[in-house]
C-alpha cells in the first residue's frame, strides 16, 4: 500500500506529459513487476491509424522516445489485439505470444476517443487483484492527462497553445543529436539544402479580418478550426503545431531536408487553397519559414515572421524561406542580441 501511495503522489504532482508518462511507466513496472512497459501515441496519417512509443521501460531503464528523429511510428494493424480492443471499445485486451509472454494493451479513452495506449508485458498471468490495481492507476493517469491537455491546448482548435512553445522548442533542440547538434544545425543554416535540419514556420490566414467582417465571428471560428484540421493532416505526429493566437499558427518541422521542408509547406498551402470552406468559399494562407539553429527562439521566430510578412506583402498565398530571401537581397539579416533587441 505504501508503494502504491508513493506512485500515486508522483503521478498527481506532474505538470508535463512526458514526466506523467514516465511516472505511470515507473508505477506499473514496480507495482506489477512487468518486464516491459510502454506508453504509445495513436495518431491518424493519410486515413490510416499509426502507433509510436512516447516513453518506455525496458531492462529496468526508462527512456523518452517522443522527440527521437526516427520515431515515425508504424501501422496499428501490426498489433491485432490492440486493434480489437479499440474496435470493441474495451479498456484492456490480453495478447499471448509464442514464447508465452503476456501483453496487456490498455487504450486510454478520453471523451470517447483514444489517442494513447499502454503496453504492459509480463511472463506470468495477472491476478484479478493486480488487474484491479492497474485499472485504478490508469484512471488517475487518464484524469491527469485530461488536465494537462486542457492546460496545453487551445480551446477552439485543440492545437498546442503558445505557452507550451518554449518547452517543446527546447526539447526539439536537445533531442536532435548529442553534443554537436546545435553546431551542425547552425552550419546547415548557412548552407541551405546541405542536409537534414529542423524548421520553424509561421502561418497566417490571408484576409481573415474580411472573413469576420463579412460572415461573422462564428464562421471565422469555423475557418480557424478547419485550417487547424488541415494542419494536422498535413504534418506528421512528431512535428509540432501551435496556435499562437488570432489567425496565426506556428509549425516545428522535424528532421527533413530544405527541399522536403519546402514541399511539405507547399503541400499544406495547396491543401488550404483547394479546400472548400462552407459559406466562406475559398481561403488561402501565407507562410514564412526559417531553419532552426542555436539562436534563441525569439530570433528564429523573428526570421520566420520576416519571411511571412514578405509573403503577405508580395501577393499572399505563398511560401517564403528566410535564408533564401536574405541571400537574394529581398531581406536584410539583422544582428541580434539575446538580452537586448533594438528595433
């Protein structure tokens, strides 16, 4: 009982999804004696459901895999027991492999949807007492996951909100590579297209004030929701999409080349342009993006913003890359100071 209370206290004091996942993994590993515990994210990509690990414990070590560059996920169809548990809307489904290991798949249902599941593997059967205890721990985990989602996400679109940006940005940088990651990213910034990089984009809906003025804020909100849905469909689960307020969004695009980044951003722009918005009709977006280097988030955001403003001042409905604009002389690179900025 003392160990259970200790883990419940640990779970309920977390204010971060990764730490919460680590707490539930640690609790199940110790209290159940499981040989393998993983928290997985479930996400839809191109009409197919995928699964990717966020945090796991194997051989007694807890590791976060959420920001790993190669953690792209795999089709959920490779795990029939999990598929069946979701299909039957169950909270638990057991699968026994050829070696006799027993894996419990535990979908976490929130508001009649499931975007997280736990995988708990043990070589011996689980007693009814153990299953009951796991159910109680998962109920606490589910409640706190709901609380964190509420605090981290924009209430209208469901995207990550602005206050979570700095934390997600820092994690992207620290997980990119060991010691030399930032130096390599800085080199890539000065040599466009020379390798894999991380990218930040600022997206703005063109003439959004006109939508509100002509059709009303109710339709304006619907446009925001539909654009947010197109953002989800256009980017991978390991990328990060934020609503910064009003009609402005920010995207952190992970581990891809400049050429592919441009294609991905252009694909999103085209998806919006070709989408039929009810009552409003056609809507377009402008996008400015910059490479992520060892400069501060404020400076990198400023670079993407400058590219965005150039796009809006030069026809709208286009994608512009900051370094390219500087190289061509359309924009001038500014010397910045992380402590004081002069305008």
